[in-house]
């Protein structure tokens, strides 16, 4: 038998056989250890733990972590990531483990808050823009309906009298009885007057 | 991992917002359409119609009427009253632009001249028919309509004059009636002239 032989185990007089039923002492020890693990998991570890139980406790914690990954709280997780990012940024900036004051590091919690508010900000802004557009649209429609037809009137302003077809009464006046048959003179007068209007209208570009 | 739910939430909110905006627009538009249509306001100006202005068609019509009158004068000076009457009838056949106010005046004046020519040719009944046709076609009172009444009075006066020498009591009665109608026609002409002159001078 060599001294460094791993199979060189001490005599197992006090080690029960694997299939042997647990006695009262063994069950009490197991119960105490279970309570210890519960306290550690609950975050209430005892002030002092015997060395033998400390080793067992570490093994049990490792086993539990491997079987059921521990999920950190959001604040705890954010704090860890934030500290890691700050450390990385500070290292890149040549610092010594502290966050550089020149770099704007936004806390993750605040960023998450902004991210949560962003949809509402976008929705509110969109609503305001839509309401403004709707208001302008309705105001324009109302103004269009209520506005006097000034542009139409300006565009379709009546022609001056002298450029329009009109009764010849003002031009001819009352016809004396002795001039009742002088239609030739009157048609000459009417024609000359309307020719002046026609030329004026043509000169002004009113006729194409 | 967290971006997909966030995008889905955004998408839901965006769809909801679009639905709300579209519903608001539809509601507002429906409300606008549901409003009672206001009565048409009085026109500020009268829209100029193409036929209102003096154009080439009107000038051509006036030129034709003018030429017919000159032909009639030439025929009259040449002792050809029948051709003169035919020339004046040509004035009545001139096509004026629709709505041209000068058309009624020119035609009324042509009928007055035609009536005088017919009367001079011893055709008082034909002359009176022209006067009646001119008065029937008149749509407004004018100096030309007044002139038609004047010529009507002349025709009636001439008809009465032909009966002045008659000895039959019926003819004498007929002559008196014609003179009375002539006076009525002259009075009508005077009344129209006075009303038009008052109107042109700005009096109501």
C-alpha cells in the first residue's frame, strides 16, 4: 500500500454502508444541514459555520446552482451589468476601476425607464400632430366654405360697360317722330360705338 | 430577447393610434357632410359670360345689318322701293349672337323702317303687321319699341286719313276710332320714352 494511493482510504468503521438505513443521529445531522442550506439560500447565513459544514455548504450551493440557475432581481442584475460596463469603460479610458466622469454613462434602470416611456411619448406626439393636422384641415375647409367668392369675383370681374353687348338706348336716346325711319343713321351709330368697344377689347387682350 | 415584445407592443399601440385617428377623421368628415348646406349666398359679382363681351360675331351681325340698311337706301334713292323693302327684310334675317341685346334693338328699328316703307307703298296692313311682329318680339321697353308705337300711330293716322273724305257714317266712325288708336299709340310711345329717359338719368 502506497501513501499517495487514492484508494488508500481510512478504515470505515464509522461510515455506514450505502444501503444501510439512516439512524437517528444521521437524520438529525441531515436535518440540521438542510436548515443551514435553507438559511443560506434565503440570504440569512449564520455568522459562523463549522469548517466541515462550510465545505458541504459550498458543494450543496454549487449543486443547486447547477440544477437551478439563480435569477437575479432586475435591480441587482442592472447594478451588476452597470458596474461591469462602467469598469470596462473606465479601463478603456485608462482609469483604475472607476468610471470616467467624462463619459456619459446612463444607468440601466434609467434607460429602461426611458425605454418604457418611449412608446407613450411617440403615441402622444403622433396624437398631437394628428390633432393639429385635423384642426388645420377642418379650419381650411370651413374657411373655404365661408369665404366670400372674392377670387372668383376677381377672376370673373364684369367687363366694362363699353366692352359689353348691351341695349343701345343710352347711345341712341329717344327717337323723334320725324326720325322714325332713320334706321340707317342709328345702325351706323350703333356699329361705330360697338366697333370702338370691340377694338378696345381686342387691344386689351380680352379676345384671343 | 426583450426587443420583440417591445416591438409588438409598439405595433399594437401604433395600430390603435391609427384606428383612433382614422375614426376621428371619418367622424369629423361625416359631421361636416351632415351639416345642412347653407343657402347659396348672393353673388358678389356677376360672372362674365362669353356672349356678354363685344366679340367678332356681334360685329359681323351689326355689319350685315348696316349693309342691308345701306342697300335699302341705295335702292330707295334709285327708285326701287321693293328692293329696298327686301333689303330691310334682310336685316331681320341676320343671325346675332345669343343674348346680344343689340339684336332686339336692330330688329325693332328695321321693322319700324320696313313698316314706313310698306306704308309708303300703300300697304298699311302689311306695315301694321310688321309693327305688331316687332312689338310681340320685344322683351323690354326701349326707345326702339317706343319708335314702333310711333310708327304704329303714323300708320293708324294714315289709315284714318284715308277715311276722312268718306261720307258713310261707318267710315267716319272707323276714322275716329283709328285716330283714337293713333293717339293711344303716340301716348304709349311718349310714356315709354319718358320712363326710359328717367331711368337713364338715374331716377327710379
